[in-house]
């Protein structure tokens, strides 16, 4: 198959009408350019230029392939331009997967800035209920970046965004509101607004409670951490909620756990060498794990 370099040499010769001038235009030696033409002619099986006493001209074969050669060079230049545009964040597509509890707090502010600064970049977002679901999206090729807690298995590249605290949300009139901090033992036999088994928080919180010799007592199960916080604040029970999922209005009474319960949040990267992914990951890492002023004040 002809190389782009040999086609470039052919077009340069046809435009210049001279091997000497074409070599100068391409910053090549005349023997190197002649070698490219010979290789092209060997590939085609016929001469593409006719050497004249003064200069060269295209043969019938050369004239026949000229338009396709120019089109191939134009297409190759378009490929390079498109790749450079994506690398600069001026074009391309980002396929993101995010834990449901992080979409609004972590991802939305960065997306808002990206859409304003990079309007030509198309963004596709998928929400997932668990960290292992995020890995599935990456491994299936449905996502390029994923944001969430540490999965049970992932052998690819990752960046630590930070550590996220899990706190207790109680109704304002709950007796345990008098405590500075709550232990898992305080939660024993307490009605708990728990999570649906599809939500990774469900098994993780059950395992953490079991480590302290406590079996949690769900009174209702929900899929969203923000929903759990609102139901707890309305009087259904106590909810254990990541700080990122607590709304700006910070419903109910918020309490730290003793000992502090936290989990790492990661950015999982399918193709770490991709400059567009690196740019978006850097913006996520710069933002870090958000916590609203109202939540910080209520926990003080």
C-alpha cells in the first residue's frame, strides 16, 4: 500500500514540475524523494512521472491517481487536525460514569465549566448505583472515566480524589441529637433509613456495622443517598449518608460517627494517555471532594 509520504512526494513533484524544486519544498534530499517515487511506482507497477530533459511531468497513470492522492493527503491532514483539536479540548467526546450520590455535588460544577469552555466536546453521562457497576461501564467500553468509591476490583489507572466522610442524619427531635457523636452501638435497634441492595452503600454499611458487632435495622430502603437524608430528617429514622449527598439546605440534625467513617473516592481512567481525559481528570482533582458550608456548620 502506498505511504502518505510517497503520495506527498508525487504531488509535490507534479506541482513543482521538478524533482529538485519538490525536494526543496519538502526539505528532503533529491535521492530521498526519488526513492519515494520509485517505491510508489513499484507498488503501482507502472511509472507515475516521466523524466524530461528539463523537469518532469505526470504519466497517464500519474494523472489518473493525482486526484485520489490529493484527497488522501487532505484526509490525513484532517485526521491530524481533528486529533489536535480533541487534545486541546476543542472537540471530541467524553463518556463519563458516576456514582449516583456524586453526580450533583462533584460532577455537575465541573461539567458546567466544561460545557462553557469546551462547547464542541460532546459529553455522555451514565449514573451507577455501585462502584462495581462503574468498572463494568469502563471494561465494556461504555465509559472513558468513572467517579465513585473504590471498587472491589479494578486493575486500570486511577487517581485519588479524596476521602469522603459518612455522617448520620437524624430528625431534629431524636433523643440521640444530644450526643456529640454517634457510635454504631448507638444505632443498635434504631430504625434506619437504609439503601437498596443495588446501591453499593448497602453492603458496605452492613459490613462496617458488623465489624462493630451491630446489625442495622432497616425501616425502609431507598436507592438515593439524598433521599435517605430527607426521609431521616422527616422522622422515619436515622440515615448514614456521605457528606457529598447532603443537600445545601442540610435537612435534619447531622452528627459525626465515632470512630469517623469515611471512604476513598476515585477517578478510574480507561485510557490514561488520552489528553482529553487527562484534562477532565485534572479539573476533577482540582475541585476535590465538596462539602457545603451549611453541612460544615451543622457538623461543627
